[in-house]
C-alpha cells in the first residue's frame, strides 16, 4: 500500500525555499511513499459571501481534491 502525503508550501515565490525543500524530500522517500506538492497560488482569501454566491473557487477545489 502506498502512503500519500500532501506537502503544502505557503510561499508564493518562484525560488521558495519551502517548495525547494519539499522537492528535495520527494527524491528521498521510500518507494511506497508518494509526496505530492501543492502551493497556495490562486487561493483567494476566504469570503463566505462570495462562496455562497459563486461556489468554491476552482483553485480551492483543486487543493481540496489533492
């Protein structure tokens, strides 16, 4: 059975150290562990009124699905 881990980098910078560390970790995991990397690109600040009117933003749904 494969263990799935979602690593979320909170930094939006192209040269983010957090994202780089997650990428480095990907190559050091055992074969039965999969690390998927996500960032907060496109994730808006939460606004319940907007969510009620327009639904869950696509970027939020993508992250949720991961």
